[in-house]
C-alpha cells in the first residue's frame, strides 16, 4: 500500500500571507522522510467552518493521512478541533492522547484524531516543534492503521496485536 498524506495549515496569518508557514513544511519533511508521498499542502484561515470545509474537500476521493497544524490551543480563534469534530465519523482518542504525551506542553493541545471515510485525520499544534513531535510519536502506528482502514480484510500479524491471520 502506498503511503499518501495531505497537510493542512490552519492560521489566519499564513492564509493572509502575513506570516510564514513553518508547521506545514516541517510536517511535510517528516512525512517524506517516513516514506509518504505528500499529495497536497494547503493553508486556510482559522475557524470552525473553514476547517470543516477544507477537511471534507481534502478527504473526498482520498485514502490516506490528513494532518493539520494550528488552531488547537486556547485562543478564541483556535477552532480546529471543533471543525474536525464536525466531520469525524469515528474518533481515535488514543492517538490524541499519545500526541499530547510527547512533552509537558502537549497538555495544552486540544487536537482530535479519528477517521473520515478512508482517511485518518490528525490535529497537531501550530508550533513546528509540537507538530513534528506529535506526528513522529504516531509514525510507527500509522501505516498499520491505514492498511486496516483502507484495505478491509488485511492480515493482522501477531507482532501488531493480532493472534490470527485476519482481524475479527
């Protein structure tokens, strides 16, 4: 299975061209180094509707990983988790918990994770360091998670938690 990803930067300043996007390129580098093909990188302003609409558009006809950076904090405009919640079909709270466990500032991230169709959606912080750390901690899990999501009936070998040739 080819590993494919898309990256969404959520920032009023980046979308307006008044601030450099540091998080999006940092996530793209990590994904490329991990063997993913990055099919799209997009920037949008903060806001629940902007996030919701962008995620729906990016997920349409796509199978793979969509990672957001920005909008997960406590500012009134930080509504990435709310926009993500509007489109998630199934939440994956363990992924968010693992991302938040990377350092003490992780507790300040309200990011969500889950699935939309055959996409895994991850919200990472706007800080490039926080975004990269959040993604890196999940990389060992994501290829398996994507194969289970995108290839129903894929074998689950014992080393990934399965005890039979296929999942039940």
